[in-house]
């Protein structure tokens, strides 16, 4: 492909970005939809964290996952969507995976999950920074 590419040819870079956008968004879209399907259970999950106003946190979580996920997946507002999802994920790691309060294997499991959240935040940041610079 190269500079002689016709407009009818598939732009591999555009397809690649679409795949990346969907990959970044898929987990959030699924989690938001699953929380909607299991409304009461998702409230119980947030309540277990000991946060005040658990219903508000649940609702904001679902809205962020679905709206931010849709923005990233569609490419419409992808950068603000990625930033919102990164902030949400960082907050979720701090509030939901408090490994420093635990000992032994539970601490290790929560630490691993927190590190996975850090990786997701980093991926979203790389995506957002790359789109801003493009």
C-alpha cells in the first residue's frame, strides 16, 4: 500500500485504530452492561467497599463504563472517554483493591489486580496521548 493507495483500499492504520479502540473499550462496555443486568448485585459489590452513597457510586460507575466505553469504541470523543476511563480505573484500584490492608495471599491477589488496573490506565493514557499528538 503506500502513497499510491486508492480511496477504495482499506486503510490498515484506521482499521488498526478501530480494533485498538474496541479492545480498550470492550471490558468497560461489558462491565457496565453486566452491572445493569445485575443491578442489585452491583449495589452489593459497591456497598462491600464501605463507601458512603453506594448507589451513587454504582450509578456513576455504570455511566462511566458505558459512556466512556462507547466514546472510545466509536472514536467520537475517544480522548475524553479514555481519560475518564483511566481516572475511573485508577480510582477503582485505590478503592476496590486495597492490598496494603491485607496480609498473605489475599494481599498478593489484590496487589496483582491493582497492577492490572495500572496497566489498563497506562494503555488508556498511551492511546489518549497518541490521539492528541496525531
